[in-house]
C-alpha cells in the first residue's frame, strides 16, 4: 500500500493562496470550445477554483479534513499488481453498493487532488493512482458489457444514478490527466446505464445531471439539451403522484412526504445542473424555472427550523445515523446556496438572508462543519457581508394538504404535525430501513424550540417508538406501513398564522380508530380526540409527550404545583391532573400541559438504550449502543374503549407559574368534542376552529355547515374572517355555510359565493377538485341586504344537454381530476382555427354578473387560449393560460347581461400552441 506523509508546511501553503473568496458562478476559464468551458466551470463548482480564502480558519479546516479523508483512502487502497479489489471492505464484483462506494472514495481522492490548498493538490503520485484505479474499475466492474443481476446487493439506482454521478465528477476533476480514449471508455459505460432522462422526481433530476455532465465530457450538445429539457417536467407542479404541489408539498414513491429526503436530492441536482449550464448555449430558459425559486419559500423554508429540517418530511431517512435533522437541513441550505448564484436578484437576496439566519441560529451544529469546500466559501462570504441582514424568525402557519402535514412557526417555537390518509402512507420502510416508524404519521407532533438537539443526538434509535407524542395507539403494538381507508385528513388556516388540522385515524392492521384534531393558536396547541373505539383486546393510549431529557435525566416535572421525583426509573399514574410542566434542557425549552378536564396522567422517566442497527440494519449502520433519557406522559383509555375521548393543551415556552396561571384562567374553551364535531374557541384572538366529521347539517357556535369540512372564523369588533377546506378532497359541488352574524359587505376568494348577508351570512364554497385548498372570505359586520337570490348562480358544464355548442371535432376526457363535473373537452391539439365551444346560460334576471371559468391544467396546454364574452354592452376578448390555475373558478370579468340566453362565453383554438380544453363557465349575480 502506498503511503504519503502530510506536509507539515500546509499552513504556510494555504496562507500563500488567494484570499479573494467566491461570489457567483465562476467566470469561465479560457478554453478550446464551449464544452471545455462548461467542464471547467463544473470543476470550479466542485473545488472552489483558485479563489479560495484558505487563510480563513473554517476553510483551512475543511481543506485539512478533505486531505485527511482522501489520504486515508489512498493509504488503504490496494495498488498491487494483479489486484482483485481496490479496498478490502468493498471487494464485490457485481455488487453495486461496493462499486458505488469505491467510486465515492475515488471522488474524494480526486477532489483532494484537484482542490487548491490541500496537501494533495496536484500530487502526481496520487493522480497516477486515481487514473490507474479508474482503468481498473472500467476493466473489471463498470463497463458497457456489464449485465447486472437483480439481487440484494445489486440495485438499479446504483447502476443508473449513484455510480455515474460519481464517475462523471471524477472524470471532470481528473480530465487533464486522462487520455481521450480513457474519457471515452468511462463515458461509454455511463451511456450504457443512463442513455436518457427518465423517471420522476429526484430520480429524474439525478438522471438529467448524469446525462448532461456526460454530454459535456463527450462534447455532445444534443445530450446536454436533453438533460436541460428533462428538467421541464420537474418544474411543473403536479396534481398526483411524485413531484411538487402548489401548496408546497413534495411527494416521492407515490405517497410519501419527502421534502427532506428525495426533495433535498432534487434541489441539489437541479441547482447543480442549472449552475453548470448557466451562461452557456444550453442555459435553462424554460419560464417554469420560476417555480424553482418558489419552492424555496413554499416547500423548504416552512419545514426548516434553525438549520434543521423537520423529520416528518424525511421518510425513511430518519433511520440513517449519518443524516439526522441538522445534517439533512444543512444539505437543504447547500442547495439554496447554490441556487442563490443563478436566481434573480430579488430571490437571491432573500435566499442569502434566509441562509444567514439559519447559519447564525444553528448553535447545535455549525454549517461550516460539514459543507463542501466551495459551498463553505460561498457561505462565509454571505456571513461576513454586513449588508446582508439575517432573515427574521419565520412566523406562519402552513397546511400541506397534498402530503397530510401541517406546520406552525411562532416566536420561540415551531410545531410540526404528521398525519396520513387514503392518499398518503403511514410511513415508508424499504431497503431494510426505518424498521420502527410505525406511528410516525399517526398524528405525531414535533415541538422545536431552543433545545436544538431534541431530534438529533440519537433520538430515533432511543425513543420509545410505541409512544410517539400526539399519537393514539394500541399499547406496545406495532403497525405495518399502509394507507388508510379514510379520506378525512387536512385542515384550514386563518391569516396564514393560525390553523386547525384533523385526521380520521384508522389503522390498517388492527381495529383501533379515532377522530383527532389540533388547533394551533398564538401560544398554545389544543389537542382533541373523540370516537376512540377498539375491539383489539389491548389497552389504548394517547401520548401527550415523549421528550428527550438532559444528560442526567433531571429535568423538573411539576404537576398541579408539586415537583415530582427526578430519579430515573420513576413511573406511575397521577390522579386529577389539571396541569403539568416539564423544564427544558435549555433556556426557553420549557413546556406546559393543561387539561381542561382533570385526568389521570401516566408518566415514566427512564433511560433508554438502543442502537441505529435496530432501525436500519444495513451494513454501513453502526451497532454501538447509545443511551438517552426520556420523559413520557400519556392518557389511558382502557381495553376496547367505545367512544373514548381526550382533550389537552400544549403550552410551549411557558414557565411553571405561567402554566399554573393559564390553567386558572385559560384562553381557550372547548366548544365540542364529539364524533361529529370538534371545535375550540381562542378567546383572546376571537378565533373559532371547527372540524365537522360527517355530512349533514351540523353546528359549532356561530358556524353551521351541511357537509364534512374544516372551518375557522376570527371575529373583531367590525370584521368577521372566514376560511374553509374540504379535508376529504373528495367533495363535489358546494359546501353550504351559515354564519350567525350580519354583514354590510364582503370580499371572497374565487369559488366562494355569498348568497345572503342578513339576518345571517350564507355562502356556498365550491370544493370540486379543490384538493384540500383553503377558501377565504372577509365580512364587514353590520346590517346588510342579500346580495343574491336563490337560483342566481348559473353554471354551464361541457356535459350539459343544453347551452353548449361545439364547432369542429372535440374529444371528451376524464383523465384529470381538477375539472368540473364528470369530464371535459379538448381539441386534441389539432384543427387549429377551426374549433370552438360556446357556453350559453339562461340567466334569471337582467343584472351585473361575475363570469368565471374552470379548466383542468397541464403543462401541454396552451398559454394563450382566446375567449370571447358576449354581454349586454358588446363583446369582450381576452386570453387565458391553461397550464396553471386548474380546478378552480377563475374570474374572467364582470359584465352586464340581459335576462335569458342572449349572453355567452366562447372558447376558441385559433392561433394556439398546445392543447385547448373546454370544461365549465359560471355566472354569479352581483349585489
């Protein structure tokens, strides 16, 4: 084995390097052609180029770390003649994992060789050994003649993605040391396994990166173009399956929330490819790349907390010891940092402020500790720039309807809620990972505060996985991965600050079921449970808390004003508990618990020992035992409960005296907690939240609805705000609402029709194809007159027997669900200029009407569909973009119409590029 001595003059060497730092995408080096220029740009993105400030102590430490890691691999690499492996711990032929790991190690060595400032920079001996290893791997492990055999050690992902990603980068880094024949050999192997951009989600972006970087290396512009264009379908928002949704959700594997797993990989791959091609002839120009900038605000930022990303969106990756929440969160930050180099100035500025805030606030683990050298250099330049102010703490509530998640950010804490339904699976456990994730989406609640290591520091192998906070479970009983038979999961928000969520819990492998709601207000979270039923002959429990304690396990538990024993091993049930308080492990991490009805509260303070191998038995996983201390609080519902219930309030950040004061004069009032309705009033805010679990007329305080719904109101002296969603996402038509107030005026979202302002407010919310979206309205309180009369909303659907005139050949389809009614029409992207559909209403009165149109959106639609509106004053013309805003009523304008059938709306396909659809038009009479 070859060994080298790390030069003792490293410090002197790095001090002699440039201290200019890295700003934007590197200026292209002088090159023979554009392909070479892009390749050099990629190399700079991988290494930081020649402008690294190696005098910076963090950068110097990173360079030393890279040197030591690469040298460790080099020292242990088999360089003997006639070798049959490079490393003895990864010797397999046909074992894709061993092959991938081997290329990963070679990439680390190549990075050290190509990064200025390391002690191995352009070391000729190292370079020769890397090139010889590449040839050995091509001859024996990864070449165009390999035919993988499916087995437990051969994974398609390695062959098509994992290995070529590494090999492409190594070839870029070592390019000047390789002959054209060697480059051709390695790239022929890559072509064998990844010739084109396929698959969905993160896998697709990885494939695009593989194809694009190979295209650069072999100087094939068509491959680079195919890689660039392969991103376009990823840019599109999806309505089902894998990808990003407009509400910020990200799904992979069809029904797993994965923003913090595959979503990170997608972010990194997209930012890499966009950065690599930036400024070239193949730069991404798709206008939908603007969605990428939106992802940062809408998908990633809401699930980040001080440098960590919430485990509820990380899927099976929570079981990986090397990727705990701060590790994964730092990878999100790396992706956003990369995007900041190519994003428009406004977004780039926001990203830098966001990143600076996270970097400064993550006192648990420094971002600089594990960032790649070029990313570290860019991060340092942002942190040291006085003009960049760190972003303020995020204050918001967000409902991720498409992935059954909700999150609230308040001063001093953030709260995450993980649920599942018929649409979203309870958890993912594949490839021998995530072995005990049974209840991670069964209403698990996660409270983030100043105790930044709560969910890091070996939480998952040591927590009692049978008792996760927020869940209702069969005692000490696991559950297999499944989707529910129930649809009711979701919620709504008020002012994007407060929210209510609910979940109809039904396990797939036992009988236990319950209806669970959470009401997230300004400084409290109210949890209600009702309809708790089981015939499983086991005890049923609702877990109020399961909090990791300090190293001594001595966090003070106070119950009804009495301090409990802090000795580990204590367990028991405390009677008539009205409130409890658990001191935090850091300042500001205290948590209070208020019980509106006194309860017997079970508790256990224990030291728990486990190891990562128990939840992720892959070979790379350590089996070293780890011990952590926990406090668990729960409510017992007994064996086979019928109609059981619970109610409790979480009070984040409050001291014991503050919790006692709250219990004496609570800000909340439980209005209902039945199997039909769960409702709470927050008295200080004037907010009512209500979840209605059944169809049929049902009421909670001032709110009456006729169907399943999640509703919130906020009332001030002169205003009543209202919001509603259909959490089942199966509703068709409208949900009728009556509010026991009078109003003199209002504003409302498209899809909300107000039919009466006095003596009560009446409105109808069209939730067809709304996908759990929240609809909002605001009313000016006071005496009012009805704005409309019964029958003054008229909808003409493409499937109606009257009122629809088709010219030319139109096809009927029902593939997309974001439509009105049972189907819609499309022009088959043919016969341009010869096809039209006219919708003619029979209006009840001469009046002013708002005209709305609904269509199913898709990226293959026309962005400029011509519309003609014939009204009493003439004909109005406009165009609509059918690639967006599908499944909702889009306002076309407000016009005067005569009673009868003289008015109409016509859709034409004149001059359009892409498919044109015709679905439904709606006329709503104005007051």
